[in-house]
């Protein structure tokens, strides 16, 4: 029986362990490259990087990175969630869920107002994510409309945060 899941921030000396989790979690080399590119980019912020441990062994990882929504003349502090890496645990243990919830809480505590993600609506709606396009939020790169999701940490921003999310070239295109 595995121990309890602890979600925490990443330490600066864990690069090899984190890359091991990502490599084990994703067979698609494009996803591994995407996460490595994020970690090497100027957008990477250690305080937005979350690790899930079981018995002090990293088994999950997600990084959130700042993005800009350009459009309505108002600056909104937003972050985008990378793919969630989970390895070596049976499904339905809650590792992914805890990474998402911890990351949203961490983003909120750092003053971010919106969290964006590209992923299946049936999973992310569980955390309060909604399809972004009805709110007038679009991405500056191709993504299926039903997979581009938004979570308003400050719900009142749902009415005023329209625009295009500017993803830097090369970071998400692998």
C-alpha cells in the first residue's frame, strides 16, 4: 500500500528527478520536449512548479508558466498549466488532481487571476475549468476549441478578460 501523496514546490536541485518523472509519464517525445522547453525558457518560474511525492519519491509533476492575454487593454495575471506528468502509480490515486488543485492555489497565492490549460473538458471541468472561447479568450496558436480551457481564480474577470493568449514562439510548438 503506497504512502500518502504530498504535493509541494520543486527544489532547485531536482532537475534529473523531474525529467525522470516526465520521461516515465509520457511516451510521446513531443510532450517531453515541450516540458523541457518550458523548464529551459525565461518563462519558467520555480515557484509555479509542483511535484507530487509518495514516500518521498517524486511520482508527479506539473509546471505553470505566466502568459499574457492581449485584447481588452487591461493587464491580467494569467498562467498556463503544462501537461500533467504522473508515473508509477495506479490510476485514480488522486496524484493528478492534487497537482492541479495545488497549482491553482499556488497561482492564486502569487497573485495570478486566471489559469489556462489545453486538455480534455471532461477532466478539467471537474476543477472549474470552462471552455475559453465563450469568454472571448483565444490562443495565438492552433488548438481545438473544446480543448482550450480557462479557470477564473477571480470569477468577476469572466466578463472582462477577453483577448488572445500570447504564447511565445517555440515554447508550445513541438
